[in-house]
C-alpha cells in the first residue's frame, strides 16, 4: 500500500473513531426481539454464509460529510476467474444499480459488490474495474462488469462534493472480513435516513435445520427509505406519531434500499431471482412502501462451490446440481425473515447525526421503543 494511501486511510479511520455516530447500539435480539421462526447463524449476519466477507470505509468530516463505501465479497479469491451465480430483482427502479443488465443476462457476478452514495457510482465502478484488472491472473481481461448499488444520502451528506475516492473503495474491499459485521452509521450507511429516523447498514441471517439441507441465508441492507415503520408487526411509526402522511409529520418516503442476499444453497440464477423477490417481502413487513422516488433493489448470489462459473473452461458443459423448486421454499422464508431483521438492526444500530444542510436526523428512540414493544407483548 502506497504511503499516501496509508495516510488517507488513517485519516478516514481517525475521523470515524472520533465521530460519535460510529458507536453501536443494541441489536434486535439483544432487545429480546425474535423476528420469525428460524434460527440465526453464529453472527446473525451475511458473513454466516461461508466465504462471504464485508468491509467498510466510513467518511465523517464535521457536519457536512457523512458517507462511505461498503463492499461485499462472495468469497476470498479472484471472483472474475470463478464467477458466482446471481440474480437481481428490481422492486422500484428509481436508482442506479451499475452492472445489473449483465447479471440479469448471464446470471452471474464477477466482482465484489459495492454500495455507496448516488453520485459515487461511477467512481466506484472505475475503482472496481482497476482492482479487478490488477489481480493476478487477470492480465488478459478486457471487459469487467462491476456491480455497484447506491442510495442518496443528501439529507446528511454534501453529496455534490464527491468525497468518496477510489482509495475508499479499495480500502473497503481489501479490509473485508468474515465474522461480526459493523452496523448503523458505517460505510454506505453513514449518511442514510430510514422511516424518518437515522438509517444505515444492517445485517441478519437464518440457518435451515439439517433436515432441510442446513443451508444459510444472509442479508445485508443499506436503508434509506420511508413508509410506516413496523417492528415485528408492531405499528411503531404510528405509536410514535412519525410516519408518512401522518397529521404531525409528512414524513418523506423517497430514498432507496439496497438489499444483498447470500446463500450457500446450490441455487441457479433463476431460483436466486425468486429468492431475491422474497427479500423484498421482508422490506414490506417493516412498513416500506417503495415510493415513486425510491430505488429498491435486491442482489442475490450463491457461494456454493459446485456452481462457480470459470472464466475459461476446458469443457463447454458446466457441472453442478441445483435444488429442486420445492426445496427452495424454506429458503424463501429465511430471506424474508433475515431481510426484515437486517432492516430493523440498521435502525437500532444507528446514532443521531447532524448534517449541515437539512439539520439533525434523530436515531430511533430506544427509550420510547421498548415500552411500545412491551405493550404489544413482543419483549418482556
């Protein structure tokens, strides 16, 4: 790593540590909430899917800059040379999901998945291309389909300042790791807003019992959308008097939600597309309405080793067995539950953040939330 790059990353990390918005709050499970019926993985995160890694670069500078980058790697290695089956579902297309058409056409992903802000999609695409071209084994590569998603963090971030740099994208990719995933006001979720409260990055997972294959489904979200907040069926937005079209506050709903679903189940692109649709049902359960100005996308991929697609193969035939349609149903439930919980975790982990242009966005008030959840017998 060049010395200039090291200095830049050190400054970024220092700003992140000094800024109070980087602190974590309790997750849904720690509050006593148990959304759904399936068990979680060890970390209750997308990284419970074997091989998946997540990295963040968080940019906080005063009150004007709150943005960043989040990278999701299907496995640790050269993804271009060993592509993974994938699919994309568009819930509402007011957004910029770079690389989506090739994924839909060919049914695979060949780069890390990067999430950032709306005006940084082009830069992030270029950064991924450069990262891929310089990987060992890619010396003869002349076309790269980078996958980059976004939400618009203008409410808290000086988005026109174009503060995300290629080094930030590389840092998120190169520092991606398995295990616990930082949530809330980090990475691509640093400046986002959800249901009128501070949004951010959230993650969750579900693991099927051995009798159903023992497969894992993990989800990570970047929340920046609105509607009428529900938590495990509880009308929290209505109880707090803060929701879209309420008398007290005409809460804005335009924004976006990026959802990335990973599984180790042997699913081809067709059934991954069906899995992605179910993740959108998880968003709906939280009260999201996919408004006209919201870009709501789901990217789904499988890490199953037997289904990787080599860039160059000695045989024109691909090997690998996939699940029967009927066997996919439990995975549908897993995607719904994990997406719902990931969105709630993004809200619970977020911290009140002050922006220069539109003022302060408050975090979901836990002191008011707990009595509401007790009222509806969701927690003790």
